[in-house]
């Protein structure tokens, strides 16, 4: 790995052999709480310009060999009143 202070000369390369992702469809009951329940965690933060983390991420390369994606859905559209 290159020195973190030297990332503009030797950019960071991250190699991932295998990445497993699972996406799960939310239940309708989970959506009833509304967007205000987690508004504080998703509120944008004030940008302070081009910071140290930006310097590290700028030019970084991520290489992924295999991506496995599992989608867990409810199996079709559900209408209110269906049994």
C-alpha cells in the first residue's frame, strides 16, 4: 500500500475478489413511519471544501472480480384487501 500522505503520486487500488449483496424489499408497514423518523441521519452536512478524505478518494480504483446480487421481493404487487 502506498503511504496515505503520498496518494496523489501512488493512487490506492482496492481489489475485491468476491462481493455478495442482498437487497430486501421493505414491507408496506415499514413505510408508514414516514421520512421524518430518520431525517436527522440523512440530512446533508455542510461541506468544508476539498478535504483529506477527498484527496484519498480522488483517483482511487476499486476492482471487483465477482458480484453476486440477491433480490428478496414479496413476489408481486400486493393490493389492499387481498387475502
